[in-house]
């Protein structure tokens, strides 16, 4: 076993997480999807998810509070 082998394994794992397959939503995105009632498989929902400023939402509670009325409106729209 060469010393480079463990690094190669770690690099392969990191590369498989970064690219390739479909990107899985993180916990915040799952919570936002649940609150919005949107179908995560819908292309419009995917575009909406890409527009969510996740880093800002995590860092700024006021940004989260500002987003909730929009999510509730989406949920009402989904019910109709």
C-alpha cells in the first residue's frame, strides 16, 4: 500500500460528492420545500430552490422571517 493511495481514495470520494448525480437538498432546503408545499421534482421548483440564498438564510434570522410569507403564499397556491 503506497502512501498516495489513501489520498486518492479521499479525492475520489470528494469528487463523487461534488459532481455527477443529482444534487440532494440539504436540511434547510428540505424545510423550505416542506413549508412551501412545492413538488421538488418540478422544474419550476428546482429553479425556485436555486434562487434561495441559503448562506444568507442561515446567517440572518431576518432573512428567514422575510421568506416565510412567500413560502406560505406558495403553499396556499399549491392547495388551489
